[in-house]
C-alpha cells in the first residue's frame, strides 16, 4: 500500500537542457536553482556537463548543464533525446558575441528533436548596468513569437535570483500542460 501512495504522489521528473555560449552564466544559474536563498559559489568553465536534480512547484527537474565552449557545442545534440524543455541562457552584457549566441539559438531551434518543446530564454546579467534589455535581445535574435509559440524570454540574474522564479513558473506551467 505504501508503494502505491509513493507512486501516486511522486512528482513527475522533467529533463531540462541548459545551453548557451560559454560564460553566459549557465552553471551559476543551476547553482541558484539548487539553492535559491543562498549565495552562489565562484564557478569555473564547464567542460562536458554537470547534472543536478532539484524540485520546483512539486516537479522534479533534472538539470543538464552543458558546456557552451565553441568546441563543445557540437555535443549538445547528443542530449536532445529525452529532453522535456530547453533553457537557453544569453549573456546580456556580451555585445561582441550576441550574433554568435543568436546563431547558436537558431541552430538549436531548427533541431527536429526539439520541435514543440517549451523553451525558456534567460537573459542573464540583466541587473548589470551595461546589459542589453530583453527587448534589444529579441530584436537582435529576430524572434517571431508566432513561429515560436512555446518560447518565453525572461530577464534574470543568476547571482541575485532576479527573474528566476517567474521564468521557472512559466516553464512549470508549460510542462504541466504538455
């Protein structure tokens, strides 16, 4: 009987793929998702991947934090199978590489295995004075909401947690209704 109750009330598990260019703040974002009230530790560039598990609104998220270094991006496609949602992290302060980020985003959005999945774009470092606004990122990325109906763009700060709850709430609702 106890097994029945644990199966009935067990939260559903969702695999979230977290990608973006190197230094966008993906690993810091994962740390903040793991410990929303605490400070985040200094991170080093991810080589390969980090995998963490956390709960949000009674959903279990397995966070697949993939390296964004140029020579590692071709490995992203190996993690598409079994992915339930995508989190694409953009560094709002990296004006020099915004087109590179756009090109990677476009490449990922064209992947058939990811078609129709919810995609949360976190515009990270939005709290920094020289950051581009979400509106500017949307313009640079040439995002058409009609073509990407399951996309949410959310300004955030992986350091302070600004915007994380709003973005993850949207993502949770999208996943529940899939």
